[in-house]
C-alpha cells in the first residue's frame, strides 16, 4: 500500500496486511485468537534463523 502524507512529496509504503484495505484476514477469523503464530510466519522465521546460523560458522 502506498500513500502520501498531506503536503509532502515523498511517497510512503507499508504492507497492505497491516491495514484494513484487504478486509479481515481469514487466518485470524478462523483461529479466533487461539493461535499465536501463522504457519507462513514460522516458516519465514526458520529461514531467518538458518541464515543467521550459517553466518556464525
């Protein structure tokens, strides 16, 4: 999502999922607060941890 603040030339952006532009997230609706993490976020976290571990060696 892109937006411009009033009286500014610069264009700002942020992920659409941080807003209500796309509507209710199906995962949040179905989990109803019972799940703390999404599968896609956990997979991304695993990738990040693996990358960081490989840099240590």
